[in-house]
């Protein structure tokens, strides 16, 4: 759980880049982009906690699925809101996913297994199209974001001990730099100033590692 409330922090800056072209917001284009990726540079999280953890070089491996739902009215991204009584990241907006187990053959296997366990979305509904560079978190995880296309109809039911809500956000909203905010907070040493992205949408407040991985997806798709 965060030791501060990110919702009430002032916005430092807005990234402000132009929105991803509408011609790129379709399944065929996304498949081709992941199959033949351009030269691009992921954006560092800018999170002092993540830099400290990375410097120590000790990480637990994890994977998340970035589930891109192919809705007729436009593609969306599926998220979960975690339950309020969890030990870690209580109440936060997340992608489905979790820690890699010894029996997982790959980062993709971890993402698919955790998605099925967490929201009941069977892997036959998921077309994996590729992965983004690993994302290092201040809580000591090295997370592989796995991108997958989801073709409706499908059923998703949250594991009640972990998931309070499942919802979707338009991909076009998330792939628009006008909606990418930077906020900061001063924490006790040795952490100090912590900066991170936020992407508020309606009553949902997307921030932290989830927003950071979306930011890298944005860079990857617009390169």
C-alpha cells in the first residue's frame, strides 16, 4: 500500500505528445508492430524507489498481461482494481498478472496463468502478440509486460480475495500524451522525491507501475 495518497497530489507536468494515429488502433497494425518492432527507447520510470531496487540487483520475476480487447466501438484495455485488504498494492489499478513460479516455462506462461487465476480469462481467448521491455518496480519486481488481443465474447470474473472490480478503458484515451500526467511526492530518506505517471479516467486512477508500462506501450506504438 502506498504511504501517501497520489490522487490528491498536484500535477507537475503533462507529457502532452500527440495521440496515437487512429490508423494504428487496429488489431492488424498491432500484430505487425510487435512482429517487426522499430528502434525505440523505453522511458525510465523516474521512480527513485525503482532505481534503488535496480541498483541492488535483486528482483523477483513477474509478468502481467496487457489485455487489449477488440470491441466493435474501438479497442479497450482491461484492468483490475485490487481489493482493499491486500498486503501489497491494495485498492490500486493493475493489469492481471503476478509472480513467476518455478514451474512456469516463460514470462508469457506466467502472464497467461496468472490472468486465468486472477480473472478467469482462459488462455484460448488470448492472442499473445509480443512483449515490452521488463519494467523494474520499487517494490523489487522485474515485470515483463505481455501484450495480448482479446476477442469478445469472453467471460472475466475476478478472484474475490484479490480483485474488487474488472473494467475497461479506451485504448485511444491511454495512447494520448495529453492524458499522461506527472506527479511527485517527498518521502523520507533514503527514498526522497518520488515521481511517477498518472492517467486518471472517469472514477479510476491509474498510476505507478501500471501507468509506467502504459507509457512505454505508447512510445513503442508511436515510434
